[in-house]
C-alpha cells in the first residue's frame, strides 16, 4: 500500500541539537493526521523535511511513494505547504497573490480562474481581496494563506499550526474550511498543532511527539480511552511523564 | 527547465516598482542627477554673464576733455550701465553710491585729457563698492579696470604706431585633439573634460549603489515577510526563482541605466556652454562627445556591471535574516565601488603602477567607468575585454548563488549583525 506520507526512522541534527530522533509514522490517503506536541518537540522540523525545505540527517520520508530528497521536485507537485509563520507579498492585493501562487500550479487560464475563485470562496474575504495584503489583519492574512494552500486541491496539504495566533472566530473559520475542503475534495492533510481541542475536532489520527520521537499514536477517541483521559491534553501529560 | 520564470519575474518587477524607495533611487535620481549638474553649470554661467549686464557704475568726469569723453563712451558701449555723477570728490557721493545699486565709481580727474595730450601719465581713480554680497560684487570694478586697460593700450598704439613694441610676444592657444587641431585653449578643454571625468564615475557609482540595495532586499524581504519558505515548496525550480529575482532587479536596473545614459547625454550637451570670456567650444564638433557606438558600448558595459553587482548583492544577502542586515552586508561592498571611482576621478588608469592597475581592472565596476572614457581615449579593446570579464565574473557569482539557493542553506544560514560589545580590560 502506498501511504500519503511515510516517515521512517527520521533524524535531523542541527549541529549539537538533535531535533528529530528516529521519527516514524504513516499517513493514509484522504485522512487528516495531526502531529501534536509542545514547542521544540520537532513538529515543524518534520513538516519542513516532508515539504522538501530541509534535508534529513538520518532515515527517510516519502510522499505518495516519492522520496522527499531524491524526488523533491515530484513531491513539490503533490504538496501544498503552509508554514507556521507565513506571510504574503505586502505590495500585492489578495487577488494578485492568489493569482501569482496559482500560476505555479497551472498556467491554463481557465484552471487558474477556477482556482482563484475557489480560493476567494475559501478565504471568505470577499471584496477585501482587492485590497493590498499590507492592509490585512493577522486573521485575514492567515485565511488568505490557508485558501492559497488548499486552492489547487493538492494531494497532500502540510499545514503547520494552521490556526496559529488567531482569535476564536478566525480559528473557527479556518478549522471549518479545512474540514469541509477535505470532505469535498479528498485532500490528505498533515497538520501540526499544540491546540489539543483543534486536533481532537479535526484529526482522524494523531501522533504525540516529544523530543523528536513519537510517544503515542492513534485515533483521538482511542488514545483517550487507552490512557483513561478526558481529553488529549491529559493523554499528552500522561505519556510525556508530566502527570 | 525554467517553467514559471515569467511568473516570478513579473512579480519581482511589480514588487520593486511599487516600492517608492526603489522608484526614486533607480529611476528618478539618475534621470535628474546629470541634468541637475548640467543645469547648475549652465545657471552659474548665465548668472555670470547676466550679472555683468546688470552692473551699473557711476562716472565723475571732472575733466570734460576729449579723452575723458572717449573713455566715457567706452564705458557706455560696454555691457555696463553708466550713470554720470557730479561731484568734486568721491566722499561727496560715497553715501548715495553705497545705498544705490552701483558697483563701482570712476573719477576722471581734471588733468586727464591734458596729460594724455602731453605724453604724461594720466590717472583714473576706480572705487569698488563693497557690500559683502559675494564674489560677483567685484565684477563692476574688474570690468572698469579691463576697459581702462584696453583704452590705455589703444592710446599707446596710436602714439607708438606699432603693436610689436607694446606687446613683443603674443600667444595663440590651440589644442590637438585626436590628431586634429582645434581652436580652443588647452585650459578650456581640460575644464570640460575634467567635469566629465568627475561627473561620470559619481553617476555610475550612485546607480550601482542603488541597484545593489534593491537586489539585497529581494531575498531578505522574502525571509522577513516569511514568504520564502512557501515559494520554495512550490513546483518551480530553485534556480528559476533565483533567475527570476535577478531578472526582476535587472529590468528595474536597466531602466536606471538607460535613464543614466540619457541623462548623461543631456549633461554633455550642457557642457558646451562656456564661460562668457572664453570662445565657445562644442565637444561634439571636436570629436570628444560620445558617439552612438560609444553610447552603445557604455550601455553594454554598464549593463553587465549592473548584472554583476545585482548577482553579488543577491548572493551575499541570501545569508541575511532580514532586510536591514542584508543592506548592511551589501554596504560592505560599497568600498569596492569607491576605489575605482576615486582613482578614475583623478587619474588616468594607464599612468598608474601595474599592480594598482591590475587591482582596479579586477574590480568589475572599474569597467563601465573606463567605457565612459573610451570616447576620449579611443581604447575600445579594454572596454570590450572588460565586458567579457565582467560577464564571466557575473556567471561565477550566479553559480555560487545558485548553489546556495538549491540547498537548505538559504533557510538555515543565519547571519544577523549583532552589535559587538566592547569588553573593558581589567
């Protein structure tokens, strides 16, 4: 079986810091998979390796059977990556930004038009898309970026803290977008978060990561019952030895 | 292979053009720089000419004789405005003169005509009016002195009847330019050429400094605005992104180069306007103004030098974490722009010691400055070799930049300029 993402014994060392230490997990197609853990656990490093931005120092990772190192350009055609701290070009309007990014996925004018219209709908920004990005609030910018990440219906969307820094309303909107989009278009999502509520709501399956290793994995309900916990936060405290 | 290049280039140009700093620095400043310099030269010369016309002098003729009248007519026929005053001494009119706009007062004493007739030395009293308004205020008195000198000489000639006795040696000053004799004195020509030699290196340097600033921000602003990671995961080659960035900066820089050359052309035109006392010299007619091929060679040399500085700026600023660090890093390279500028402003490269000459030739930015002079020196071989050298230099820099771009170093390299703390030794 070909997994959407297959990570085997992945390691990454930045000089004296070991960011990933034998990370292993698999993501099935059309599922939402969440990597959860505290700051510095290695979530972002893992997502950046899968997104072909940085190279692993041990192990391997593949996306739909394509190795992220040796077949990086193939992988880039399948994925869409939303970094935790991402921005859009300030001098462009929301529409121009979507068009600029869309052109990398399709040069066909009709395809591009459909893509940008979809993105406009996903973002829910309406007429504000005609304004320059520099006039957007943080929440609006994030909605634009999430729309950008999903507009080309990638086979795999890698979303690093999709609701990072957003207030309740914007977070609610963004979570709704992701859930709806996956159901409608069959996109596989690999996301990271330290918001346990968000993960519980969104993910079919989660992996708890601590100090560069997976410490527990399963469906949210299964994990809660396994550790006799009320929520994923308690699960995490239990497995990380904090309880 | 370079799919998506057009998209990146269009985005770069759009972003750059929408940044007011860049619009001003790259296009408006070069467009205005030389015309402004030319304008300054023109204005100062016109003012000099016009100020002589506007000068008025007062003349007290106590003689009333034939020669006094001749001198008075000489004053009246000059550009000066002559006002006849009546007084027995200068003290009588001094106060009124000071309050008027007269710049000089001339007294022709009672024995003036008689002395000349009797072959005695006649005297004229010239009083300059000092008001502390600047250099131009001495012009009235100087004009009077030179008019009196001229009159004195012509009277002497009438009496002696042979100019060779009065002026045993006369000089004719002309210049040989490119094997042709030009009727202009060497000092006039050298003033013209000097103004070009100083103006051009400054102009080229300003353009290069702005170009490097632009390119330095192109990668760093993507890092600062957190857009770099996203674009690096798009299905587009890393080298394509690099080339797109370079091409975007080049489009803006090329507009700047064209603006500079056009502006230079205007400047050269304004240099043909010469001071009121010297015969006018047209640089184009004596083959010293750049011709069309000279402009083309200069444009090409300027373009490759720009390309090399942009590639260099992109390569070194890729390590910077934010825009400010990037500009600071690029700032360290400005001194290599200053070196050729300083030397070429004051020296002819062929006169310099061999080692220094080689050092200068190794700096890519020397070459457009040499190209700018090719119309004077006729040394097009060095210019063409320079273009080849700078192109090769650019390719090497681009290769290095591409290597940085295709690895994770572009994201993981952290170069932030920290203020160094000075530790006091105990």
